[in-house]
C-alpha cells in the first residue's frame, strides 16, 4: 500500500515556496491544521491518519502530519493540489 505524507506547511499562505509551500497562493490558506487536511483527504476519497507530534523539517514547532493511504494511482503533486482545493472549500 502506497502512503504519502502531507504537512500543513504545504498549504500555508504565510510560507514562501522556498520555505515549504507547495501550492500557488490562490490555493493556500492561513494556518491550516492537520484536522482540516485530514477532512479534505477524506473528501477526495482516500484514508487519512493524523500524527500530531511530528514536525516538518523546515519548521521548529510540531504541527503534525497527515498520512494519506491508498494513493497508488495518484502523483503526490496532484494529491497536494486536490487537497488544497478542498481546503479552500472547507474554509468558506
């Protein structure tokens, strides 16, 4: 089973691309949480597991990470873009 790890920094509007953001500014949100990311992953149709004590390598404070399972047919970039689109919908 293929697993992808997704960190909140990938979607954080306050971060630059070089600081770890992986989505364009129009898809980024302010201070995303692992709960919101997990909800977006489930909306897409994948299983999500949250690990709250993990820290992204470019950050100092642990914000957690989301493990996305069952993504054999999806590239990580496509997965991140789809999650970002749902994060925007969740925030509205």
